C-alpha cells in the first residue's frame, strides 16, 4: 500500500528539503518563499537527448535531482532546476568567453526570446521513488543595444555565469523592454509555480 507524504511547506526544516543547485538566485527565491532547505550540488554530467527547450530543461532538472537523491538519506525532497534562454527555439547556454557573450547579446538585442526553467521534485522512500517534473516559459523582449553598451556590460563580468549572457535582476535590467510571464522564472526559478506544484506533490 502506498504511503502519502503530506508536505506542509510551513513546517519544513532544512533536513526535509534539498536544493540541488549552487545558484545564489535560486537560493534567495526559495528563502523568499519561506521554504527552508539545505544545498547539495549535483555535479552530474549533463546529458541532453531532447531538442525542444522545455524538454531540455526538464531533462536536466531531473538528472540533477536524481543524482542528489541517490547520495542522501531517504525521505528527503530534492529540488533540481535548470534554466536556458532560447532564441528562435535555439538554446543559448552560458557564454564560454567574452566573445561568446557578445555574440549572444547581439543576437538578443532588439528582439524577443524565451526563457525556460525546468524543475524536478524527487524523493526516495524505502524501495520506492517518486518524482514530478514541469517547466515554465517566459517571453522577454530586449531594447536595442549598442556595441558600446554590450562591451561595457560584459566588462562588469555579470554575463559570464548566466544563460543567454544576461541577468535580468542585475545590470541587464535596463535593457529589458517587456516580459510576458513570470519574472522570477527569468531569474532562475518560477517560485510561485514551484510552490503550487510542491503542495500537490504528495503521493509516492
């Protein structure tokens, strides 16, 4: 007979939930939501078998959550997440260097693109396991950027660890003309959707 795990978020402590991410932005968003947790970085070798951006982030978030769940005690809820930027359905990851960052920013300036974040909940209990994966998409429109603005932004160092080479919550916010969807999803975690999905994730 399957047991039921009633996740009362307000009663969680740091041993109930693990975030499988080193992202300071995801860390802050979870804290803002009142979810207490600890961090264990997955360090999993990411393997992509999908092509659609929403499927890619779901696949990678699952890999991260599963990897951490296999290393910790059972009965702990693991949250894995992955974010990508997609322009014309082509994924833009983190830039390899400044030239790559400039290329990405030039391609995004003056246009609309989409930001996808995949989230996976994963838990093991006894010999059983349960997981739930979803993704969120936000449309972002950028103002035109001059070559000088792009160079000066890259010089701040901010783009180098960001998907699509920009952080909406940082200096790049002045280049964002419009968003359609969840702002926090662009930051790195759709926290409102995560909260609602977390409440529904009960049965093993």
